[in-house]
């Protein structure tokens, strides 16, 4: 096997989850998904497709009617986005990997804003990139971008910038001035931007369009910009494995070729479900966002009240990212919390070395009472530690 693959680190999130799976008494908050099932009308659309016998291959780029629906949805949020800029993918992960395959040659310089979901940096490394990290900086529990440092890191030698905002795990959200500065700088250096915006609708600040600032709001269709999206988060469809890419029109045909050599196409019945989901988004997403905000506003004050916790409420996403004073090894701490407190959290160093000592708590819980129970268990564990 390629040495690059042999050298890939296994998921530390999965390592913690494996230690707790199968134990009914563990409250699991380690994965980035809601515990609420996909709405029935979306599931029914998939069932109807299967009952019609739609079990064959589809177009590499996706059903034309789904691409049109996605384009209309994106246009409503960000201004005109034409269907010829859309490619349907087999999940957001697949969308991001396809973008890396399309843009990165071995040895290319890639800059990534971290901490970030580990797949984003691993995918660049799989392609043989020379990866450079520019870290967000924590200030009072909130992570912030050092924009001058990022701009200095992006040179004419930089092939690709990878940025995820709203960010998993920190909740950091890029401001419009930051986006504008980055886009203008990358135009000068000739650098592509891969923007992971799958959490754009999970945004809790006032906005005119009900989502976080997007590069699509300010970019031209021919800019060197690829935006990755997913049906997983704001449509409650994690297990369906369906996403999409927005790209310059000249790139779309070639993306179809890459899809052919990866997955051939997304399944038709999942695409039928996605059409129903995106056409009826107002019946799903606003409710999901309101509930997640309730969950965030339930969990964060409870955690902040614990001794030694450093945390600020996230502007976007579905995570509380916090630091416990006196605990510097995130992975060891997360494993101890599974074994000794019965709560499952993701270790911060899964997302970047600079997040060592931090923990990620997914607050996307159908019943906010589970969040309170989790905090009670953490508080009891901390009390027992102090007594020793």
C-alpha cells in the first residue's frame, strides 16, 4: 500500500466511540449528527421511488430535477446559482474528496484553517499535498481567525485553501469582511478555495437569508471557488449519504468524469428523497435550527457553571467546544469520561494538535434532558476527582 495511506491516523473520535459502543448506560455525544430521524415525508419519497422500481444508474452529475432544485435553493439564499454549476455527490465527504481529487496534485501546497474535522486535512494528505495549517486562536473560549497570518500563509505557491465555516468543532463562523479579504487575496495568488459550508443553515445570529455568510454571496461564477454541501445536517439525513458541490461552470463536466470513477452516481431513490427535502425545506430546516438553538442555550450555561470550564456559545454548527482546566490529554480524558462518567465526547486533538485539552460535545439531541443528564454526570465526576 502507499505509505501515505499507511501513515494515516485512525479517527480518535471513533476510538472513543468504540470504547463506549454497546454500553447502554453511556450518553453518547461524540458523533456529529442529530438523534432525530429523517422526517417522514422525505422517507416516503424514497419508498415511493423504490416501489416504482427506480433502482438503476442515474446521470453522473445527478438527476436534472435535483440539480435544478439545488440551484433554486442556493439562488434563494445567495443570488443566482445556475444548475450547470451543481454536481450531486454521495455525501458531503464524497463531495470534499472529489474536490481534492480535482484540484490537488502530489506535492501541491495546501493551506487549511484548523482545528477542523479531520477528514478535510486527511483528504489533502491522501492526495500527496504539502499541508500547512493556520490555526484559529482561542480567546476566552471563543476561537478566532488570525486573518493576517492566514493571508501571509497563502502565496502564489498555494494551490488550495481549505476552510470550514461555520466550523466543526469550534463553532467559529467567518465574517463577511474576512471572506472578502480571502477571496480577493486568492484571486491575486491564483489559489483555489474549497469552502466546506455544510453547517451554513445551522446559524444562530441574525441574518437576512437565514444562514451564515457564504463565499457564494460575493464570488463570481468563474472564481476559483468550490463549495461543498450536504443534506446531512439541516435536513436530518446523515445516513442517506447525499451532498452536492457548487463550482465554476467550466469545471462541472470534468467533475462528472471523476464521479464516474468514484461512485458512478448517487442512488436514484435517495435523490428523490432529496428533491422532496429541498423543495419543502421550510418544513424542516427552520424547526431544526430553532431546536438546536434551544439545545445550545440549554447546554452552554450548564457547562459554563462548572468549575474550570472554558467555553463560549458557538455562533453556528451543533457543537459546544470546551476546555477543562487541568486536563491536557484530550483523548485520555475522553476515554476516562466514557469509563468513569458514562458520557461520550469527542477529543479535541482529533481535530488538530492545537486543540489538545479541548472536548467537543454535540448538542443535537432530540430531548434536551439528555444534555442536562450529561452535564450532571460530568459535574459528579469532577466532584469525585476533587475529593481525591
